[in-house]
């Protein structure tokens, strides 16, 4: 009987059916009959049956039917687009072959609108079928959501995470955000490279000579700035500056420091110095204040639009200290710039007038007619002359406007010494100057009717 000559076996998943020969004399029809009787009707492999009939091997299972296994869908995944740029730190090599080891980055930085992560959606599963023709259910992939962190946002379809602001990417509990604060644990030196950051910068140490910090946010430095450059589009706060005549601070807001030595400092707001300003060049858009500790301004050039107040101006042993108030440093710069441009344009105008005179003499010699090339040159010179006349006139008017502003604002400026003013201190308000020739006690200086008036100052 067929049941005795062959056996039909099915694996536990019902995905594979096998025939086992117990007798060599088995017909192809008998195999199909056996499969049918056991309910196997899907995925029958005719080729395998024919081969087995031709060359039967007793007792060895032969695959005669095969189902289709279910294919589960893939879960959604989040692909992070960040690269560890800090690990790729390489110095910049200039065209002349010089290597700048300061231009390396010790931190990763992303820009606003940069794509931080992309979600690849889950896929649907594909159902299978066993050898009995029954369907086998598949599982769809699981979905996950990108959770936006600080200073990030999702695209409308939720498939991309975008940086809302520039800064440092930070991952916390699978949530990616952008930190607008850069924190340096130690000094700014060769281990960090120069800093150019779009947010706030906090330095736990100091800034070593010749290094540069640029920030669009506030800069706080707990240590000393040594002959380095620090620029902020907001405020700067530091322990102090030992500039060695190469230290530069520039802020669009206020600057705070305990002391300034051999430094060049400029701010559009107020400069607050706790102890002393020595051998430095200072420009403040509002006021300069040195009223704690020693509270001294010595051997320095200080310009402030509104007020300079200190305990002590100058000293017995120092070189001249210059203090100017009532002038916006930017306006003073503009006057200097306009003056230089006017001088250059006037020189160019004189050259053009001389050339035009030469061509006019030649025209007279030629009976009132110049060669075509000379006539073309003369026409161009006339246009240039007109442009220079117009430009010089406009610059003179602009410079006069700036000078009038200085004259007007100079009456509002005030200089105060809470303790002493030493001989050799030079004061300037507008166009008025006053050289101190004897030691003074607490004194207030103001501009009254175009003259600098000194009056005792009562604290």
C-alpha cells in the first residue's frame, strides 16, 4: 500500500512537506495522491518529485512542498546626521604651507536650519502561506516618534528634526537638542583652538596669548585674558586682562573686569572695572566706571560718550592720562575716516584738473579739435571730476554734521574723580581741553558754555 511505501512529513511551522521512501517502486501519482490525502496543496515542487522518482533514496526525506514564510515589517528607525567633528580635528594649512594649530575645533557645531535627524518609517509586513494553503499573518513594523529637544523642531510630516538655532548638539535620554551655551572646562589654548560660537561662551579658565574668542552671545571668562582677542555681540565678563599691548576686548554691550593692563577695550555700552585701568586704550559708548578697590585710571587713553567716574585719575609716577567725554567713539572714528577720504579725493581731483588743463592746451594748439582718443579721455576726466566734486562736498557736509553732534553732546559729558586727580591728566570735552597742573581732591568736571569747569565733588 501507498501508506507503507512512502511517508509524508510536515515540519512544525507547516512550511515544509517531505516524502520519505520506504520502497523504490513508487509512482509519481502515488506521491500526489498521498499529498492530497494529507491536505497538502500549496507550494508543491514538481521538479523535486520527478527527481526523487528517478533516483529514490530509501529513508531520506525529500522536500516536495514549500510554503511562503511571513515577512514581518521593519520597525521605524531614526538616523542621526551628526558627525563627531571634534574627533576630526585638523589644523588649517595655508597656501604658503604654514600650519595654524589654533584653528581646530574641540566641539561639534550645528547651524540653524540644519537637518539633525531623519526618521525612516516602519514598513508593513507581508503575509505568508503554509503547505496546506492556510494564510500566516505577519507583523507590521513598530512606529516611533522623533521627540524634539531644546532649540529644535520637526518638519510638518514629523520625518525630520531641524535645528532652530545654531549651537552644540546635545543628546539626553534619546532626545536631541541644541545648546546655545559653549562651556570650556579649562583654558582656551591649543587644546581647544580658537573659539567662534553662535551663542554664549563660558570659560572656566583663562585665554592664552594670541588665541581668539568670537561669540554672538555673552562671554564669561573666570580667568585672565593674556594678550588675546575676545569679541562678543553682547556682553563680556572676565577676571582681568594682561594684554601686553596685544590684548583686545570688543563688545556690542557692556564689559566687566576686575582690572585692565596694556589692553585695547571697546564696548558700545558701559565698561565696569573693579580695580584699575593701566596703560590701556578705552572706548565706551555710554560710560566708564572704576569705583571699587583702587579705582584708578593710570597712563591710559579713555573715551566715553556720557561719563567717566573713578576714584583716582593719573598718578605721581605715570605718564599722561587722557580722558575724553561727550563724544561717541564711533562718530569720532567716522570723522577721522571722512577726513582721510577727503584728503585722498582732493589729491586725486588735483591730478585730474592738471590732466584736463594739459588736454585743454593741446586742444587749443590743434585749433579746437582733439584726436578721438584724447577727446574720449577728456570726457571721462570731466565725469570723474564731477563725481569727485560731488563726493567731497557730501563728505564735508557729513563731517560737519558729525562735528556738530560732538559739539552738542560734549555739554552732556561728565568726568568724576571720587578721590584724587594728579597733575598730567588731560581732559577733553568736545573741542575743549584742560591739562591738570596740580593735584586735586574729589572733583567733578563738566562743560559749561564751552569751557571745562571743575567743581568739588561731594560723595
